[in-house]
């Protein structure tokens, strides 16, 4: 059995970080599957919809924007609608409403 001794805490943290990254990379290499996520855009370059990687279900999320380019509506794959309104000068919404369909 081998025992490793580190001179200081930074060496220990560095070693553990490298081990963690190595494990994560190995896990990703073996668990990754080919998938495609499709996006559509408005004429102004804003995201209009995102179709997720799952092909056996409808997993499209749709986005609507107002004339100023503010995101006003998000409709998820379950049909739940989130409406954003009353934007400040930085395009942050002051109101958020959620509706189930």
C-alpha cells in the first residue's frame, strides 16, 4: 500500500482536482451518446425555438419577443407558458406570470 504525502494544502487540492477531472472525462467518454439539439431563430437573430435531443417525445421550447427585442413568452414542451412583462431600461422583466395549459 502506498501513502502519498503533500507538502502543503495547495498540492493536495491540485492533485484532487486532477483526479476529479480525469474521472469526469472518463465518465463522459463512456456515457456520451450522439444527440442533436435544433434551434430556430427570428430574423433579428433571437432564439425562436429549441428542439431537444429526445426523439421519442415532443420537447420543443418556444420563445416570443416584442418589437424591442425583449423576451416576452416562453412555452415549454408541457405547454406551460411563462409571460414576462414591464421591462426596465436593461431589458430585465419586472413581472413574470406562469400559466398551465
